[in-house]
């Protein structure tokens, strides 16, 4: 899987999203439900089989792994209170992966194999595509940023709890690299007297950046909704006036 394939995939997904965003609401709703069903069925089966075989380290804790299930369940059962958070989580996970993937694709394939990385690429692409479609249909509330931060905190508590209960095989799980502050371990060792303060400053910085991302996402969601949905409503009204 070369960097050119990864780049072409990124361009193709965005082109596909651009085309689908112009579709009628019923078509988009059907696609969102289909994406949700695929993610829930595939990921639930994958996790269940792994856990049933005694491999508890496969319990989903990574941000994207948790998002697969939450996104699918939210739109299959229309859980309104979760929509802002899962849409953000899907957008962040999907877009982040697609942006980084072209530059690390060859390394990931060499470590995990082509098939595993292809499945991960498709899964993250579905999250990204699904989040864009939701933003076209749903005008996210003004409380979106607040809801994102609250649900994120609950997910982090869950991830910390799982970290205490289960010994994960993969020590390079990104969420634990961030939560443990591995990037600042050297600084903490050099300044042991203020190690706790260093971690608190580090974590506050991470939380602030995350809030900025949530704010940026909210602005993007507003722009997508007003660009596509409102424009579509005007076209419908104009068509009715012409028919009258």
C-alpha cells in the first residue's frame, strides 16, 4: 500500500462525500443507517469473538474503537443526546486517520499487514463519511461543545478504568500514550520536584486543544448544514412558487 494509493483514497472519499451531500435527505438518511449497521454488526462481531476466546485486551478502548459502536448505536436507535458527541468523534477519528495515513501507510502495512490496515482504512472512512452526512441533515445545538466535553470525560473515565482492570497486549495504544503523558516523562524525571505540576499543565493543554477542536468542528458543522440543507430548502420553495 503505497503513499500514492493512500492519497488517492483520501481524494476519492472527499469526492464521494461531496457528491452524496447533494443527494436528497431520504437517501442520506438511508446511507447513515447503512453505515451504522455495518459498523455495529462488524465491530460487535469482531470484539465479541476476540473477547469470547479469552482475549480481553481486545475490549475497545481506543477513541475510534469506542466511536464505531457508539456512532452505530446512536443513529440506529436515534439517541439524540449522543448525536453531537458521536458525530464529532467520528469526524475527528475518521478525518485524522485519513490525513495521517498517507504518510505512515507503508509502516503500518509492514507492521500489521495489508488486510488489517485496509479494514482499518475502510472503517475510518465510513466514520468520516458518516459524520459529514449527519452534519448535512442535523443542525447541531448550541450546547454541542459542552456535550462533547461531558461525553468525552465519561469515555476517558471508562478508558482509565479499563486500563486498571485489563493488561492490554498492545502497549502503544494511543489513548494511553496520551493519558500517561509519555511525551513528558523525560521532563518529569529531570524535574521530579514539580512532576505533578508538569503533568497537570500538560493535561490542561491537551484538554484546551481538544476544546478548540470541538469548537472548530461545531463551526464546520454549521457551515455544512447551512450550505447544503438551507440551500436545498430554498430550491424546494422556489420550485413550488414556480409550479404555482
